[in-house]
C-alpha cells in the first residue's frame, strides 16, 4: 500500500478541523508534516477525483473536504489513493496444463476456491475500513489529545 | 501480493491428495500448472521454512505436506510466501514538523489512530484466512468437482 494513504488520511482529519469555508493549499498541508508538496499534491488530486476533497484555484485556492467527514470512510481514502484492486493475485493457474484438462461439469463451474477465500478476507478488510469515517478518526484523536483540533485549526489559520 | 501465494495454495491442495508417504518433485508440481519449476521451487522452499511442507532429497525426493492439511491455514501459506507485514504503511508522519510539536500528555500517548484502524482491518483479513485450512479448500474443490482428488492423485502417481 502506498505511503500516500497515511498522508491522505491525516490530511482529511486536519481538513475536518479547519473552518469549512477555508481552502488549504497543498503546500500548507504538506508543511504540517514536512512532506514533499508536489507528491502530496498528487494524492490530494486523487482524493479530488474521488470527491473526497474539492479544490479551488486562484489566490485563495486550495483544498477542503468534498463532503462531511462522517461521509468519508477510510476505505474511500484507501481506494482513492491505492486503487481498489484486492491484495490476492489470481492468475488462473488452475485452467492451465494438466490441471486445465480436469473436466468440470458445467453446473459445477465455480470461481476458484482459493481466490474466493482471499476475496472473503478482502471483503472483511474493506468492511472494517468502510465502517471507520474521518469523523470517527478525528474524534478518536481528540479523545487522546483534546488540544489537537484547536492546534490544527489555529496552525492552518496562520496561513 | 506475490503470485506465488496462488501457486503455493494450489500445490498444498494437490499435496493433500497424493499418498502421504509420497514425495513430489518441484518439477512435477510445476508441470501440473505449466509453471516455471525454478520459481515454484523457491516458493516450496519458503513453505518448507514455515514447516508447511517437508522436503526430502535423493532420487525419490521431493515435497510432501509437513503437517495435516487441517493444520495448515491459508494465512500460514500467505505469510510463508508473502511475509507477514501488513498492507498499510505507517511512516509516523504525525511526529514530524509542526504536527510533532503538538504536545500529547504522557498518559494519552497512543498508537496512531489511522494506523490502528488499518491494523484492525488487517486483523479481520488475517482472521478470515486463518480460519480456512488446506483441508477446507480441498473439500470445497471436491464439492464442486468430485473427480478432482482422484484425477490429481493419479496424475502425480504417473511420475
């Protein structure tokens, strides 16, 4: 998984704390974590294509959340940055060579047992991530550190 | 995830069907799916290091399952081939730059919220795979195609 997933998730949490009308530049979002701006900008554009952030050009331009933080799941963020392919790679070897000559009755043709088992695991992974929103994560950060949201808001206000 | 995971899982199912005393060469296991022998041999050696298969050298040498197929989970196979690192890459950006200057009271120091959410998803993925054994998969293949186990056993007997 690309490191951009971590970056994007933290940026979404931060954007949930700045005033909704305020657009934050990629440079400023990057500076908060000392990240390379150009590379973070790519991630932010990927979030934009997924509707997770909206971008605005011009002197007061930048990024803001594209919908409420309770409407953005960690799965949305991961898929926007990393794609939605599953981890397991099935190349269909069971159809090759002598294995492929094993006649399977038409009515019993199924998806590969191994691929299906990995798909179920992948589904469990996605369900967990789909159930956690940016709003949940932001609330959890605040429980651990109640000062976090004000600190972030003020830091981005000094822009 | 490496394509070797697919290869290894199918080879384990096949080995569960050949007579327990019979060792099967990497070349023969590879030929069943027209796989490159040298590369499959690497995967089989990785399975060997994890105790999933045992290998025997000599003219009647080869691989056999290292323990019962009901004692080998798909998680064991995936970890042997692909390692046990989780998908999410946490580089600890929250400790860097202005973000890192946000003082967190000692008693509230927690693992990163984002990393923890991905860990829980990873755990759900592992649990699913740990609950599926080679014996389960072999039984499922036979339900779809009752001839599969005999076909495999006979094919590997003609060695």
